[in-house]
């Protein structure tokens, strides 16, 4: 995967004043939108050089798919 992997400090610095991250910024890091739970820990593990599977959304359906 050739996506840039930011350091934990870079992730913290990119946080908006509202406390989130932009869709564009997350996309540059290879994080899908909306960001799945645990995406920051996933990026940190990749930054440390750990071999982790691709980041994906859970198989739990969202509210819209239940109706």
C-alpha cells in the first residue's frame, strides 16, 4: 500500500477545531469514509511498521439498511 502513513502527532495536528478530521485528509491516509472505529489505532500500528490488514468498515449494517 503506497498511502502515506502519518505519525500519531501528525494525526493529532490535523484534527479540526470541531474535533474531527476532514474526509479529504482521511482519504490521503487511506482511511475510508465514514471512518470506522479504531482507525487511529490502525494508523498508529502501520506507522510503527506492524503488518495490519486493510482498514474496512465492520459488517454491522447501519440503521438505513434495516428498513
